[in-house]
C-alpha cells in the first residue's frame, strides 16, 4: 500500500502471490508449526507453507480466525494441509501440546514463531500487565516452543530443520512509544543466535525483519499512533511509518510469508543465526 493509495485494508491472498520452491523435505510427511496463524503474517505463512506441500499446525487463540485460515488454504488450493489448533501461548501446557501435536502429525522439522501484539505508550505510562503479556507472547512462548521442538527436529532421520522467528526493523533500532515490542524483538535476536549455536549445523535458526506490513495488527497500530501523536492516520503512514523508507509502500503478508518459505527451505541452508532484513531501506539509510 502506497501513500497515494491510502486504504487500511489487508490485501486478499491468492496463489499467484506465493513463492514455490523445490525441497526434498517439503512434503506432507514434514510438519511445520506456525504461531499467530489466525490472521496477518501468521495466516499467510501457514498457507504459504501448506501450498509448498507441508503439513502445517496453525496455532492461535482465535479459533474463528483459524477456521478462516483453513478456508483460505482451501481457496488457494494448497497441496499440503493446515491443521488448526487453538492455543494460548501464555499457557505452558498449551505450548507443549502444540509441539507434541505437530510431532504426532509427521516429522516436525520447522517452526515459525510469528504471533505478536503491540501496545503504544511512552515508558513512564506503559502498563506493566501489557508489558508482561507482550513479552510472554513474543519472547517467552517462542523460547518454550523451541525448547520442546528442538528434540523432535533432532530426532528426524537426518536432523534437518529450521526455526524462524518473526523480528522487525524494531529488532534493529528503537522508536518512541513501543518499548515492550522493541525489547521483545531484540530478545528474539539472541534466541535466534542461541538456536544456531546449539543446532549443530543441521538445525538452523534465523529471523525475519521487515518494515510495516498491512495486517490487522498494523491497522490498529496506525489508529493508536494517530491518537497518541495527535495526527491523522494518513500522516502516520506517510510520515511516521514510511517516512524513513526508500520503498514507499507497505509490504503484504504474502511477501513476508515468502521469506519464511525461502528461509526454511534448502535454499536458506547458509542462513543460520542471522536475519533476513527486508525493510525497504529503513535501517541502513537516512536523510
């Protein structure tokens, strides 16, 4: 979405939007866990991986949203399958059940920790219950998921697999009023590197960092930022969000999902402990 075409609506995903790759492990016998699968990037990632033949366990607390993901996968005509699993990522038992369900569906090889949330407030006014919830969902739950998933990936016939963490440009720098989100994303960088350090070469860890993506979460963030700063939603998009970027449009969820598909595949075999920074120039350019 460019600033000239201002519309706060997530684009419809079709098969033409997706990246398809050849990989010997991309078949129904291989399983991927995708968190946050009920909407946005998580939904697109679940559908993209299923389109590439994988069995996907899509986890989210939003049961209706998960059914929407299953419907979208059917509309796209995926070769694999999306198996919805209602999951509360703040519940340790649910997280363990999520991983065990995935391992019971085939060879658990892939994890995409995508689930996220946002809260806009300056640090002195930041409510600690929102801080705790955000860190539980975006940092503690990924760690616990990895803790349970790594033994299953190692137990496959060749130990090949990958764990991907949804980071952000805010995992590279900070802006105002997003302290908890920034803290979580910087923490995911450490987790990603730790996975690589312990993965023995065949089990990889990487992260994906993008700028602003047109998702339901982002629509809410635009509205909250406009209220917090006393400016219009168009000004939030054009000046605050896209002002520093060289590519003057938001990414789509499908474009981000394609990065997960590439990174998890054999074509990402040297992507380990590192970050796929796809940010339109946010991080390494300035005016």
